[in-house]
C-alpha cells in the first residue's frame, strides 16, 4: 500500500465531507421562474428506504472521520509513533470498509457526489480485487472531486492489474484540475510502472512528459519520477533542464530521476553523469546541490565529495 518516494512528495489532500443528502439546488435569481425538478407527486413513505439512507449516512460519516485522521497523519506525521498510529488507522479502515463494502459500492455508483467521494477513497482500503472494476469505472464520473478521490482510492488499492491508460490520460489532460492530475500521478506510481506493455508505456511516458513540462510546479516532480520509473531515456535532456528549475523540489526530483536512469541502464550513465556534473557548477541552492552530489555517488558507486573537478573527470570518461 505504501508508495516508496523518489522525491519528497506530500500526500494529496482529501476532498471529503460526510453528508447523506443530495447537493442543494442553486437558488433562483430575482424574477427567475423556478422549475421543480423531481417527482410529480410525493414519494410514498417507505421505512426501509429511510432506514437504508440513514445507515449509509452513518457509515460514511464514520469512515470519513477515519479518512481525515489517516490523511492528516500522512501530511504531518514524521515520527515512529506516527507511523505506528498510521498502521492502526489503516487496519481500522480496512475493517470498516470490508464490513460495509456492498453499501460503499452502491454509494460509489448511485450516491450523491459527496457520498461518492468518500466511498471512492475508502474502497481502496478493501484490499480486494473485486473493487478494482467499480473504481476504474468511476473514473468516468462527471464530478472532478469524485474522480480525484477515485484515483486516490486506486493508489491505496495498488492493484497491479489496474489499467494504466485511463489514469495516464487524466494526468496528461491539462484541462483536469490539479487534484485529479496529482492523484493520477500518485496512482500510476502506486500500481507500478515496470514491465509495461507498449501501449501502457507510451501513454505513461506522454503523461510523465506533460507533467514534467507543466506550468504547475506541484506536478513537475511527479513527471520526473514517472519518467525515471518507466526508463524514458529520450527525456534525459528534459530532465537535465529540470535541474535548473526554480523550484528546488523539481530539481531534486530531476536529479534523482537521472541517477536512476543511468544506474539501471549503464548505456546512459555517461549522459546522466554529465548532466548532473554540469548542474553542480550552476546550481547554488543549498538543498539542490547536496542532492545532486548524493545522486552522483549512487550513480558512480564512488564518492568524490564536493570535488567538482573529480566528478567532471569521472563523467567525461564515460561513453
């Protein structure tokens, strides 16, 4: 369930609020005729329907509370105690979700938007492949908030059989709001990007390149990481340019990406090393330069410390 970070990326915030009533209709402006959209007459009283709606609201409110605690730990937790608390909260969520999985699946498909949001994220904790199909289907939901939480749910589920293309398309689509694209990047990494078929790899590379070049600095680190994980060697030049990104997090992600590509495929070690050593003489950010030096050590399997001349000699000797 964990995503092993290649960069210091924070978890996406959840758009979750417990509610078991439909969204309010917009208020009419002065002089506007109000059109009633609903049944022509009152619905007959059905105690079972009323009970079911109340049950759904209670269940979702309880799960939403746990999800908020979980998200807050991810965003702020850093100690071993917080890690232990996270494990407890996740175990409790799995228990609650699996106990009410049929109800959550129903709400994902037919509930009001806020209920669909909560159901989408919570179903990721089911650890069941039976929830994969409904979650992927919910990527077509007309609410961006629901889609963002569906993607978060898919990242938590982390099922290796998850289709990559519809997720990559969300990341590549610049018309999508940031939470959707950010969670799409998270989901792609969570489901794994090794040994992809040709179509999945092509879609993922397009999405990673779009993210790396995006105007939103929050997406560019994810783009660098994704390109490294799919071993997009054609993006080495773009990653080298990203070392000069004004946002340190982006530059550090690009450095880590270059080191990974060069380490995994020795044919590109020279290109990666020369890009990193060239950046050493240009960057002056205290947080970027140490990262580049550390990544060079990983790439080279040796340590020349802060001696730029030695690093340059190492890089220039490589093919």
